[in-house]
């Protein structure tokens, strides 16, 4: 007997399956390409918050999800014995000019109002550490809410935890029970074709993994680039954002430029070898928010898609909201996240 069939073994599909199991549901997971074969198989894993201003439902949802992450990943690690690489390591952002300093300082109080007592946003002089980028002003934003997870490690940890419960990812199986479609860019294409309305698209991203040990250092966000040290002695950098491309799975000179940029921003990476390169499609919904809810015109079918750049950060709360919907028929996600918002 199966209560829910989860189609898609990326971060949304796997975390929803885990949340369903925690509530006693019977689940099967189906993905012909295997776990983490799409956007969830990248490198970066930056769990970074939106800036603490112009607050809205999306930012509040993300804050809740980021605060849920530590408990989720600790439970997954304990259940399966595999480390997802989660650490709430914080983040540094160099401030480039007086305007950036003024803006950063203005956000200190709003962060105190919105994040307290969980985290702080502050302006500091250059700290010590192996991955501190130069700052033209000598000042930095430091926040303690940002965390990181190893995307491939997180997928492997979820697969191991699910396997301990007797659930393995199958290449194919018939639908049984309610059906959740968490199929990334391909799922957006499928929904667009069925509804005749453009609901979103796959955006190509490229990232790289450098060999450099700085596992306890905060990650860096500078010049729109994420530079994220992981516990295994690597540093992830990325990623590009490409609407036009010839091959979604091939890396090219755009990634070379990103690597050069990271080395210029963080001189400690100048001689770090490139040990892996990745390219893939990340699902961006038309609304630019996660797309959650019933599949229009398909009774018993549901959608969890549109993670794009923030899928790993949104996954803990997305999983709980989809479990609410699938098992209790309760809508606990913002109206802006509903599938209809992208139609």
C-alpha cells in the first residue's frame, strides 16, 4: 500500500518524502535519472537569507525554513548515518563604498526586529580568517543566519535516511495514492505544455569546486558570487544564470570567467585547483517563488517546484507544507506560492 508517490528525487522530492514518512505515511519515490540528477546535484549549497527589509510572505517563509534547517539535517544525519554537510557558518559581504555602508547599517535595526533572537546582521572591520576578501572600505557585513549544506551530501544523507526506513528511489513504478510532482525544469515544461501557459523555465547554471580547506570559515558573497567552503576541504563557487545556451549540461568559458572572478575576490584561492565542474538546469517559476499545490485539472496530483537558487534553503518548510496538504488537506504556504500564481 502506498499513500503518496513522489516523482522526482531532487531536494524537494526527497525532503517531502522524509516529512511524509515522519508523519507515518507510506511513500514511494520514482526518478528515472536517480537521486540528485538535476539541479540538486550542483556544488554551492548556500543557505543565505534575503536582506532584512521590505518584508513579505516569501521572506518570512524563507526565514522560518532556514531556522528549521538545523533540526532537519541533524535528524536526517542521525537516521541515516550520512553527513549532509550542514553548518550555520555565517557570511561575509565586503562593502564597496559609502552608500553600501549606509545601506548595510540601516539594515542592522530591521534585522534585529525580524531575526532576533536567532541571528544578527552587523557591520564589522576585517575579521581574521583564510577566506576574507579585500574590501575597498575596510568594512564588511557579517550575518549569523546564513548556513551551508553540501548539495550532493544532503541528497546522499536523505537517500540513506530513507533507505533505513525501507524506501529506495525507483527508476520506474506506477502511480499509487496521491502523486507529487517534484520534477524540476522538466516538470515546468510539462505543466506549461498541459496548461498552454508559460509557468516557468529552466535556467542554466554552472559552478565549480576548488580544492581549498577552510571548513570553518564563513562563506563569502561578493560581486553577486557565492563562495562557499565545505567540510571536505573544498570551496564551491557559483553560479552563472543563463537563459540562452546550447547544451544545458556542458560547462564552458562562462565558468572559466567565474573561477577567475572568485580567485580575484578571494586571493587565497589563487592557486586552488579546480577539482570538479558542473552545469545543469535550475527550475525558475514565473512567480520567482516556489510553486506549490494541486495540479490544475489533475485530481490527486500535486506540484512542488520552482526552487531555482533557493531550493535547499526553502526545502525544510516546503516539505512540511506539502505534508500538510497531502495528508491533511491544509494549505499552510503563502498564496503567492500557489500554482495558480504562476498561471
